[in-house]
């Protein structure tokens, strides 16, 4: 997730907002139809895999059926994609972009990432993703040299994704020897339908934002907005992916009826969300201008205002993902998540064109913030209503994290007053604020989770040192 911090500065200096806007439009459009083809299989597949992973025959049958189902839905999605491209062709007008998009959609028909999540093979996922993204980063520096190379940039993005998909296919077919005999893919339809609608409504704010803005405005405005979201989503993805790792674990604990361990896992998750996302959001807000100056070219100076608006998104998105995925979906309450997403999406669809018409990319950021806030509030309300016994908020940790993060204000103010280099301001701010935050949380606030993590890490270090000696 941190690799974009290397690619974003280079891309912003080589490509113009117009080129990035074109790529963002076709990329978002492609992922909308990936979501349509996905048919709710990802969340459903993870949950089912965790229950049959110790039975090879059941696992083989389940994976075979879900792969066939995904291929069928992908064919339907490709037809719908073709019709959509004809309608919005005036916003694309580049066959090269279309070629890469279609290639990705075709290979994605055999996507099976859910298999590795369900088996909790996170080491494989990490290594595979790192290698493909690193190769993509190297290719970026080699082949993208001028503004006209925006289509190559998109080609590299899709090729990196295709490498991941092909690696998954090879591993799955090698491990399971999938077969089309005696399978009944139709039996999964009634179970995937709810999660499918969840994926569709969730994609409105995740992937349809660039498309909606592109239909309402110019490619340049889309480029400014897309770069803003790309920067902020580095932090958002880093945190949300961290907690998605706990989804199969939560499902397993529910399946095994280990209530006490489940409650402890959920409470620690809540505390960890506050401990890491609150200071992250505060830091992003305080360092918005030097971040943009250090990372992006002068063509994207407007992004700093958008970052100020979106700074709280890591906290909102991580907390809402935790409530909806780790609690509601894990407990089989997908419909409750769907209701919240539908309400938020309806508000977003209305707010997005109105706000972007008057405020352009800033309006799109406000609309995104509004939509994500509603998702969080609805998820919180549903969990409190149906699972009142589960602790999903820790006021002490929340307040400790806020008050400790306020110490960043004088530090960043002094650094901005004394230094002129944005890079040095960011570097020193991180080097000073991160240890300051941990020390105050540990010694002054006496935060329980931070203390627990510190003692655990210290014990692990001592054990490792003893074994080494």
C-alpha cells in the first residue's frame, strides 16, 4: 500500500491532470463492472471457505462451483460493459485504454482471491502483491516518460492486476484440481444475492465516484479529484486491509462458538482503530499542504484543499468497515449492512452531482465524506440495536487518542515556521510526533492496549534475543 507514495510523485510530474483523469475514468468504470461480475462471491466465499477448509472434497466442490458462477456472471457483465462503453464513448475516445480494460475484465472472470482469504494465506497474498506492484513500479519509471504515455500508465496498472489474477488461478488449479462434474453452482445464488447488492451499492462510492464526476465535469477536474483520493486511500487501504485480516478469524470464532475470545478480539480491534487512525487523520490534516508540495507537481496544488476535507476519512472508513464486515457480515447480517449502504448511496448520488456542479472536485470530496459518514452511523446503529452485548466503542481510548494527537499541533506549527522544505517538515513531523504519541499514551495516558502491545513486543524481543544467544 505504500508503493503509491513512490509512484504518485513521478506520475504527477510526468502526466497532466487531463491524462490522469482519462485513466481514472476508465479504471473506475472497469471496476464497477468487476463488482457487477463479482456477484457477492468474495464475502460469501471467504465465509464458506473458513467452514470447509479442513475437508478437501467439500473445498474442491465449493471452489469449483463458485468459479463457474463467477465466469457466468462475468460474461453477463462484459455484455453490459460493452453497451455502457458505447453510451459514454465520448468520455473515453481511446481504443488503447479500452483494450487494457477489456483484457483485465476477461482475466478477472477467473478471480478467486476469496479462496486465499478464507484459508488465511496472508503470507502468499502479501508476497504476490508486493512482487506484482514492484514490477509495475519499475515498469512505470521505464516506460512512462511524457504526458502522451497516459495509456501506458493504465496498461501497467491493469497488467499488475492481471499478474495477481493469473498467479491465483495457477495456485488454485494446482492445489485443488477443480472439476466441472457433479457441481451445482445454482445453490449459491440465494446466499450470494444479499452480498451482491452490498458490493454493488458499496461500489457507488468506491469506484463510481470518478465516473459520476467525469460525467458532470472535465477530465482535468477528475484528475485533481482522483489524485486526492489516490493519496488519501493509501492510508485508508493500509488500515482497512489490516482489519479485514480479522474477518475470517472472527467468522471462525463464531463458527466455533468461542464467545469470550470473540469479544476480546472485537474490543481490541476497536481500541486499535482509535489508537492508529485518530493520530493518522490529525497528522494528515496538519500536514496536508507540505504533503502535496512534496509529493505532487505544481499542476496539482489544488489537491491540498481536498486533503484537508478528506483527512478524517481513514478513521471513518476503517471504523465503518470494522462494524459492517467484522460484526454484521460475520454474524450473517448482510442485509443490515445493505440497508445502510443503500441509504448512504442514495444520499451520495444526489449530493455528488449537486456539490460537484458548484464546487467541482471539492464538492466531490464533501459528497464522499457525507456518504461515508452515513455508512458509519448506520452500521453503528444496527450493531447497537441487534448486538447490544458487544462493546464497539471505548470512550477512554477514543479520548486518550484525541488528546494525545493534539500535541501534533504545536510540533507541526513550529516545523512549518522554521523550515521551508516540505519533505523535511514531513520527515521531522513523523520522527517527532510518532514517538511522542506512543510515549504519552504509554506513560501519561496509560492506554491499556498500547501497554499490552508494548509488553508483548518486549517479551517477544527478549525471547528472540535469548534464543539467539
